[in-house]
């Protein structure tokens, strides 16, 4: 029975991964999470507590990290400052958590020769033109645009260096945009759903032409577990489910599914340096590790996600006012 240390699992994707791990394997899981504004202990409620231990702490705290890594067989590292817009107004927490935190974990897994899987993003590659036939692959050069994506790129490069210089047994995955339950309302899809639930309107940056490659969070989790179990040490895998959509189409679909006119949205100030398009080629993961996404129908996945936010106001209500106040302060409300 493996002992997993999962960082950042009071957040959106890490919590989904822990649920996936506990329901599909007999692993024991320790979660390390700082419970920043983005973390919520309730997100892990209802999981089997005989196999789950929650530790409230910081990945930059070398003492706590050392103690937890020493007692683990596998580390899966999700913890991060994760929102581009926040990184534009206050970059320092991104440098600290994403770079210094990853460094702290790498030094500990190096000390104990612990298997390490590093969660990253397609944003490290920069962006593509709207009409570019290419997609990102494992060979695409890094070219990040924002403080967020540059700190994720920096953390990936630390992992690669620790593999090559110190023989750390690590893998990296770079995934596209996730959607599903328990995503913070600062992010694009939950922000629009909760705006409509509150009687307001969706807010599109710029002209809404930007394209994101959507994947259901469950598919991200199954891919990460597959890589943690069978990935080649030192390798990078791109995770994506062929879900390209422009933001305007997504907002129109949210409005339609929620019974509103499809044009009942507002155009607001664009994001500085806004990446135009992301698109993932996940051939390597599919052919070498036999992974397939299960949530191919975006419309159905989005409808389920809307239902989840409708039924779980108690989970997201506490985040909403502060999030909208941040957007109002920069002209995006
Ligand atoms: P999130 O913001 O929902 O959750 C982040 C979690 O990390 C929170 O629980 C927070 O409390 C915790 N955390 C933050 N700083 C910490 C610290 N110093 N020590 C310990 N815990 C800390 O993020 P998410 O959307 O679930 O993203 C998880 C990971 O997946 C990140 O590494 C992100 O870069 C990556 N990723 C996200 C997406 C996406 O679409 N959201 C896509 C690809 C990759
Ligand atoms: O209100 C909004 N209106 C809008 O048009 C918000 C919040 C966003 N947008 C646009 C910006 C992007 O083009 O929607 C798109 C998606 O925005 P985000 O949800 O902020 O995601 P993005 O910036 O693409 O980054 C996400 O995917 C990669 C995650 O937040 C990252 O953690 C992940 O690495």
C-alpha cells in the first residue's frame, strides 16, 4: 500500500485527485495545504478518514516538508498560487510558493529518494496564434507570458535540473484548462456561473476571442495517477482532451444552459498580456501510457458543473464578494 503526500489538496484539482486516489486505490494519503484564500478544508469532506491525514502547513517550511516526505513513498505536488489575474496585481506570493516551495520539496525528495510528480500547466509554453495549425507538445520551447506562468516554468526547470544533477526520480505533467466542481469562483467558468446565479452577467475579457483547451478535472486526475504509477522517470507528459473553445462560445453556452439570452454578457477590460490560444497534443500520454479522457462531451460536463454550483452555494458563497471586489478594483467587474 503506497503512502502519498499530496500538496495543495484543499484546492480544486488536488482535492479531486485525492478523491480519485482514495476511491480507485488502497493508498494512504497525507495532504499538506496552507489554506490560503484558495484552499478550503471542507473540499475534502466525506472522504475515508482512516486513510486520509490533513496537515495545515506551508510547502516553503523545510521542517514540515522534510518530516512528511520522510514518511511518504510518492509526492504529488499541486500546491501553487494558480490565478493569472492575481499574479498581475501581486506577483510575490507566486515567486515564493511556486518557486521556493517547489525547491523545498525537491530538496526533501532528493534527501529521501522519494518518487515525485510535478503538476504544471500548458501556460509555460506561452501562446499560439488563433489560426496556427500547431499544438503544444513535449518539444515546444518554454516561453511564458505572465508572472504566474513564468513561476510555473521556473519550477518545472528546477525539477528537470534536480533529475539531471541529483538523480531525483521525478516526472512532470503540463495540463490544459480544467473545469468541474470545487473550482474557485475567481476562475473563468465558475465566475460566470455564479454571476448568473446571483442575477448578474458574465464578464468577457477583451472581445472574448481567446481560446482555451478545456479538460474535465476528473480526466486530469486519472492522467496524473497513470503518470505517477507508470510514467518514465525524467519524462514530461502533456495532458489534454481536445477541448478547444473560444471564451465567447463558452459564455454563450453557460447562458443557454442557464436559460438566459445568449448575448446577456458584458465585455470588460482585457487582461494585460492575455495569452491568445492554448492547445495540447497529448499523443505521448495516450500512446505510451494508454490514457484516454472519459469526459468528451463539454456541453454535458458544463451542464453538470452548473448544477453543482447551483446545489452547493454554501461552498462558494464565502468566496464571491471578495473575488468580485478584486475584479471591480481593476475594471473587470
Ligand atoms: P487552487 O488555487 O484551486 O488550489 C491551490 C491550493 O494550494 C490551495 O488549496 C492552497 O491553499 C494551496 N497552497 C497555496 N500555497 C501554498 C503553500 N505555500 N503551501 C501549501 N499549500 C499551498 O489551484 P488549482 O486550480 O487546483 O491548481 C492546482 C495545480 O494545478 C497548480 O499547480 C496549477 O498550476 C496546476 N494547473 C491548474 C490548471 C487549472 O486549470 N486550474 C491547469 C493546469 C495546471
Ligand atoms: O472573468 C473572466 N473573463 C474572462 O474572459 C475571467 C476570470 C477569465 N476570462 C478569460 C481569461 C482566459 O482567456 O477566460 C480564460 C480563462 O481564464 P482563467 O480561468 O483565469 O484561466 P487561465 O488564465 O487560462 O489559466 C488557467 O488555466 C491554466 C488556470 O487558472 C491556471 O491555473 C492553469 O495553469
